[in-house]
C-alpha cells in the first residue's frame, strides 16, 4: 500500500509543478524556488497525503462522514449563493428598466421559485443536524460537524468584505 501512496504524492507534486508553470494555479502556488520547484504547491499537496493513512484506522468511516457532511453543507451554501445572485440579477434588471421578455431565456414562476429555493436550502442547512439536539444525542463533535459551515461561510464573506445583500 505504501508504494501506491508514494506514487500518488509524486504524481500530485508533478501535476502541481506543471500547473504552476501553466499559470492555472492560485497565485500562492505559482511561487517557485530558483530551481523551479513550486514549494508551496508541494507543501499543500503533501499536507493532504496524511489523509491516506486514515484508511488504516478504525475511525476512517467517521472522518469520511465528517468530510461528506461538510461538503454537503458547502454545496448547499453554493446553491444559496446562486439563488441570491439570481435575485440580485432580477433586481438589477428592474432598476435598469430591462424587460425580462428581452432575455434569451427566462424561466416561469420567477422570482418565486428562487425565493423558495433559497428558503429551502437554508432550512436544510439549519436542520441538517437536528438529531444532535434530540434527547441523549448531544455531542460537540456532531454539532461542529453539522454547523461549522455556517460561521465559515459568513466568516469568509466578512473577511472578503462581501455583503450578502448589498443595496
């Protein structure tokens, strides 16, 4: 098993190096040493190689469950952001006096479906970890797993100085 892990790390490092010179990586990963080694890209990919060792432990399925839950919450926040972007687009059209009928594509029942979707996704985010609050099931680990995405999302919005619904 170890040779496969080493091969994966080598391939990932080579891929990172190739992407750094193609300028497709984030700016931090473009920084190379004088010998052309993308040190930050290699450090980042090496950091994730420790995840492979989790498959050896008994808690691997639990960690997988954490990542699955965090990924699901992130996807739901993405859909919330998409619906907010659409609603802002609709508001911009109205303020500029652009008729919806001039658009190439328009969907029926808008903006009501967008508002419904936004409320629906927000409700899923808020109630995804409801079982943590039931009698005898409280755990800090479960609470953090289900609700960590909320402060992370709004924290990034605050850090980027991006408002959720600018006027």
